[in-house]
C-alpha cells in the first residue's frame, strides 16, 4: 500500500515538474507554444471606439471652459497620466468630474460625447493633438477624454486655436450628426481613484 502511494505521488510530482519546465520554456521562448493564438486580456479596441466625426452646426462657437464637464480616463498604461491631465484641464478652467483608468485600448486620444455635447467635444478636442471624436448615446453634455497608448499631453495654450467670438471649424471628413451611428453600448471606463 505504501509503495503504491509512493509511486502515485512520485508520478504526479514528476508530471507537475515536467509541466512547470514546459511552461517556463514557452514563456521564455525556448520552446514553441502548441497554441498559435496569442494569449491576451480582452479589452475594447480602437475600432470599437471609432465613429464618423459629426459636423458642427454652422456658426457654433467654443463653449466656455467652465461650462464643460469632463471625465478623464487613462488607457495608456502610463501611471498618473489621467490625474496630471485632469489637473492641467482644471487649471485651464474646465470642470473635471471623474478621473480613473479605462478598459479601452486606443492609440490617439478619444473625445467621447453624446449628441447634446458636440460643441463641448470640439472645444475639448482642440486641447489635444490628433484627438478623435466618438459619438455615444449619453443624454447629457459631458465629455470623456480617453488617453491612449500614444499618451498625448495637452497642447500648450498658445497652440489651442479657439476664439470665443469666432465659430469653430468642423473636421474635414465630418458627416451630419443625424447620420452618425453612435457607439452602442457606450464603452465603460473603470472609475477608480488610484493608478490614474
């Protein structure tokens, strides 16, 4: 009886050791994985955060910064980026409501907004280089800033070309707001107080 148990446990220990050595070999690249599909954490991709860019109504002027409510989310993997960006936006006069990390996976910054927040979105997008607008189905005028892997910081204030007395220009490739298919459902962000 004791000999049989010793054999069974010996075989199990040897098998676990073999699995461990094989796993270590695959992780280090010394052994080819029998699975061709890469292992990754599911996330919302860049494509899932993309919509056509809506055009502004003719004559739409920038919104006063203090009247724009912004949520800032970090999808870049760079710690502290959402916090530093939100602090800088507050210094410019924007109202920042939420700061946190995001489950999205984007490159260039995304400015996400609902149909009522189009002017606010263009006002916020002007603060960033290469920001992309994405329409969702929210009912309010709030704007989400999702900072992607390219980790663009705010433009210097001298490089923000907005004039409170002049109408903003629509994006060159824009389409009528009514023809833009919004993100459904709106991508969720992880609203946390740390790691931003």
